[in-house]
């Protein structure tokens, strides 16, 4: 039996923020929901019809954050920001 070990550096907060996944150099934009957030990443909920690429930009709170997908499960994806957000 595998045991999951939390290796997060920054605390994640449960939230519900409407956001936009910006892909293909800004030509494609899809609505997503940020369901938890830390300074180094987030978990986003996506519609079934959306295919997130491995790297995209997340637009939320008037901020554009380049990120990459680190895991996927059904309609959820964990993303890591390219740079750590300021406190």
C-alpha cells in the first residue's frame, strides 16, 4: 500500500476564484476555477471539453502567472507557477 507524503513548501488555501487559462500565445482562452492556491502553485478545475497543455498562463486577480501542469485527475489539474508569488 502506497502512502502519500505531502512535499509542499508553501501552505495551500482552499478558495474559489474564477480564472482564465491562456494558451497558444493568447489565441485560446478558457475559463477555469482555482480551487486552492499557494505561493508556488494551484489546483484548477476545468470543464470536460478543455484540454490543458503541459504549460500555459493562468490569469487571475489581475495577474498573469506562467505555470506548468504537474498532475491531472479527471477535471482537476495541479499546476506549479514558474516563479513563486509574493506574499
